[in-house]
């Protein structure tokens, strides 16, 4: 069974990557120019006794191997230490911010993918048409735009000058419940989501377009036309499904970039998600928190890559043979 | 970022009248061949509207960056020496207004081009050296080294660059040199994969085998056969990487991880954001550096797409 071996190989690869990330993280904070305690001392005032105490608390006086085993054990059990600024466990800090980010990144990914693919299909199928040229140019401009800056411009225009949307936050607070609460959150969600959507729509449109252009040259398209199928059917049943395959993977692979974009967009819109937390952690040099976020982002991306590989192998059996 | 530019119907290059070649030796033959190849390449490239538009914008920006001190007074950039009134909107005296120190925003944007281009180009160089090194080494030598390098490449492909870049920059400290290295270290993996695939395929070609049979050294094989064949494949990728590197620098700067001692477009935006440009409406401080980033990234991207169309008409099978 080729497919079971494929499945197993991909899972083993993902675990390998995860172990690499964990090990990398471990050594990064120990082998780098300064050790963790000095890093803490950089962001806080510490006396010499404090440093010694911290060193033994963090287990830095033990042999490297032992430290590594303890670190791996802690990571597996979700023990990331305590945030420097708030003295709240990192896991808790991250947990409380998870949902807004999932909401924002999820909706933005959905809309940018959906519209990007539609634009790519429309342009690629009528290559050189006015729509194609203008959408390609628009996609390139959006692709070249830093999301954070785009977010600031949209904020000034739509929240500041026009006043159509709230300038930031997750909700207006107060005691809205049920439907009113949902519309309130959606109202706050709109601008940051629009920013992230616009930031990635160009990439998906360009990718879908070139993928479709490639498929159009395939023999089976010629065959479909020779059978006498209408143009629309050729596109819908033969070209688009095949062109979708690589785009599908790109959506999963881009997750890391979308997460990166969400850091600044969330900060601009004071959206209380992981991105804003990351920004604060950077400003305050809160290393345990930065480490925790690094691990979370990496594992999320590794997981979604694995998912993409597995789904892709399922949709396109040719991949499993490779 | 994975992006495959599109393939146009490849027009055959126009029939070139072959100039009489005066052969003066081996070197001369090679140079004549290269000059001809360059001419042919230019003949195809200049007919690509997108590529030419990108190139023209790019040349203008590079020239502006080079002659920056002739256009604006560098003392305008020093917070202690700046003459303007802080936060003043555009006027005849300050074409794009001033920032919180009374510095001229126009002068900052013009000088910012230097840092942004420097970071973009230098980070790309780092990316290419690591990527091409790892790719060629693995692809050419194969075996166990290749498996290890390949696994390493795959790891770096998956780790989200932003997370790694944040960790590294905040650990090392945000100097210009560190930022360049961090961007290079976080973005070489895609190039390595591309180069490895090409090196693997070139290695199997008959003339390489012949060269090997004639006793060519590894160094000769790599520099004379593998590299020249890898180059066309990664050239377009290199130009696209410059665009990505400039965007990466901007992202880091917007996160507050820009070099505090130099003015790049990203740090200008970050400073205006930190100074409350959004609520106070200092649009003249926020908008110009962003437009500059879009222009330079767009021009590199357009050139990269055009180069890909010109150089690799068949290589888009991915």
C-alpha cells in the first residue's frame, strides 16, 4: 500500500521537523552570545545574587544533556515558564489570545483564497484581456505592499476620515449579548480582516493564474476541446480542478506568512490576539514569551504543512508515488 | 514565498546577423559567446513591457539613492540639527512636511532608499550564497551529505520565517548587519531547493560525464559546468528575493526590530506609528515611505517575473 507508506513518511518528517525546531530553540537561547540569565538581566535590573538564583531556578548550572532532557519534557507537557512582565504562565497568556487570532487569520485566509482563486481563473482563462492585465497589475501592487502599512492607511481612511468602522479593539465592551455581540465583533473584525485579505489576495491570484496557464497547455485540455465540449465545461471540469491542486498547497504553506502579517495588523488595530501579544513581547524583550510564541507558530505551521501533504496525497494520487 | 510567474508564448528571438568573429584565443571565444548571449537576452527582454517598466522605475530609484546628498541636505536627518518645526504638514519649505524631530520627511525618504536597497541587496547576497552553496554541495556530491543537507533545507522551509527572525533579531540586537544576516538565514531554503534540483539534473548530463572522464577536478566541474547551468534558473529568483528581502526588512522595522541608528523606509513608518500618526493624522509622514516601498518592491518583482519569462520558458513545471 503506497498510500500508507506515504502517510507514515510524511508524519515522521513532520515529527523530525518539530524535534529540530525544539532543539534549535533550546540551543538558540544557550549558545547565543548571551545566556538566558543575561538576557533577562537586559530587560530587568538584577543583582548578582538574583542572577545566581535565577541560574539555579532555570537549571542552568546542570550539565547540558540534563538541561536538554528537562527542556524537552517541559515542552511536551506545555511548561513554557512564566512571562517576565506579567508573571502569568506563558501557556495561559497564549491561550487567552488564541481565539481572536484564529478568527482573524481564518476569515482572512478564507476570503483571500476564495477571491484570489476566482480572479486568477477569470484572468488566466482570458489571458491578455483587459481584466487579466489590470488584475495582474493590481495583484502585483498588493503583493508589494507591506500589510502593516496597508492596515494603517485603511485605518486612517475608513475608521478615521470616514468613520465607518471602529478604530480598533475586539468589541465595544459593555454587555452586548447574542446577535448584537456577534455583529459588534464582526464590525471590529472587518478592517483588520480586509487588510490581511488584501495583503494575500494578490499572491493567490497570481499563483492561480499561472497554474491555470500551465494546465491550459496540457494534452487533456486539447482532448476535451476535441470532444466538442463547450469552453465553459472545459474550464470548469478539466482546467480548474487540476490548476487548483498546487494553489491548494500554497494556501497551507502561506500560513506562516499570514501569521507574520497578522502580528503588525493586530497591533495596528489593537486586535487582542497572538500578534499583538507578540508585538508586546518584542517591545518588552519578554524572552520566555517570545520563545513560547516561536514554538507555537512553528508547530502550527508544521501541522498545517503536514495536513496539506496528507490532503494533497489524497486528492492527487500521483503525489504518493513520487 | 512560493510564486511561479507565468509563461508567455515564447517568441523566438529575432534572427541575429552573426557578426564576424575575430578569434584571438580561447578567452576571446568565450567572451564573444557571452557577449552574443547577452545581446540575444537583451533583445528578448526589452520587448517585455512589464520588465522594462520595472527596470525604468528601478533605475530611477537607484540613481536617486546614489545622488541623495546632492538632492537634500544630510544635516536634515540629524534630530539635533534639524531646523523644521515638528509635525508640520507639507509646505513649500518642506515638500513632505516634518516628523517629530522637525526633520524633513522628503529628505528621510530619499536617504531611506539607501538603507532599504542596501539591506535588500545584501540580504539577497547572503540568501544566495547559503542557498547556492547548500544546493550545489548536496546536489553535486549526493550521498549522505545530500540527505543531511536536504533534511536541513526542508526544516528551514517549514519554520515560519517571521517567528525565527523575531527570535534571532531580538536575541542578537537589531543592528543593520544582524538584520541582513537574519533575513538571509531565514530565507535561503527555497533557493537551496531550486539549486539542488538543477544541480542534480546537470550532473547527469553527458558532457559533464565526459568532463569527469577526462579527469576534471570537482572545482572545475562545479565552476565551469554546474554553476553556469544553475545561474539562469536562480537569476529570476534572485531578483524576486531582493523584493522579498526589502519587504522583510520593512516587516521587522514595523515590529520595532529595525536598526535604531539608520533610517530605512520601514523605520520611518514605525516611528510615525509610534508617535501616534494614526490618531493625530500625520499622513505626510506615514504615506510617502510606504509608497516608496511599494514602488521598489514592485519594480524588482516586475523585473523578476520578466526575467523568469525570458530565461526559463520551459522551467515552470512545478
